[in-house]
C-alpha cells in the first residue's frame, strides 16, 4: 500500500480540546499542539504497537507534579485510513475524541474514571492522520488481573472471601450504573479494570 508520507505534504488542520484548568500546564510542557505531543519523548512507554503508543509522563515540578497518560494514534498506510473511513478517519469522531467524551460522561455520572485532560486531531484534507488523548493518572493504580494473580494465588484462605465478594459487588454496581445510562463497555476485561 501507499505510505502516509504522501499525505504529510498536504496542508494540516489541527483541532485540540483541553479540559478546564489544564491549559497552562500543557503549554508549559509543550503538549498544547499535535506536533508537541508527538515530539514528546519524556516518561515511560507503557504500550506501543504499529499505530498506537501509550506513554506515562510527569508534568510540573515538586508537589505540583501530575501524572498523565498520553495515548497516540496514527495511520502508517493509506489502507488504515480507508479501513477506518466510517469510524473517524474521514467521517465521524476519532477514537481519541470518543474516548475523551466517554471519560467526561463517566465522571459526570459520578463513576470513577480517569480525568480527561485533552484530545487533539490532525487532519489532512479531512483524513485523520494523527490524534491523541491525554488523561490524568489514577493514584496508586492496581490492575485487577495483577491483584488477582498476586493476592489470590498466594492466599486462598477464608479471609479472602469478603474481599472477593466486595470486588465482585463493586464491579457489578459499576456496570449496572453504566447500563442505566445506556452505556456499553465492549472491553470489560480484567486488564481494563483499575483499582486505587
């Protein structure tokens, strides 16, 4: 397939949305443009694939330091753009914009979710070539699959039953509240559930 570099020469339009209160910190960190986000090499890469990257970054100094996660999406080939044409690469909202809106809605409904910080898109002749989502880190996070592996595999005594019951009940209450708002989460896997 043709490479995306042919699109890079075309004029680009950026759209960036920043949550209230985050503008000055993003500007000071150089994360207030799509190019700035993509040039960011700070922090630690958590996940990287052929067209996505998730990076944990510390913003600010001293006690005002805040942890954010930067999720970047890009298209390497024209085939990727074409395959996603009806899912945001040409028509509709980008994945980054959908995730930003979903986090905003979850928090508005009183559900624990990471705070959305910003999302941005770069389009060339309406084709989405790059986008990003920045969300605030969860304090002292623990993935559910890690907790189960580390805690439950070592101690299977009766004192674990109340803790397991509370985990199951909490997750069930959370999912019920999602469904009450007609929201369906298609990736409800252990690795996607974070405890704090």
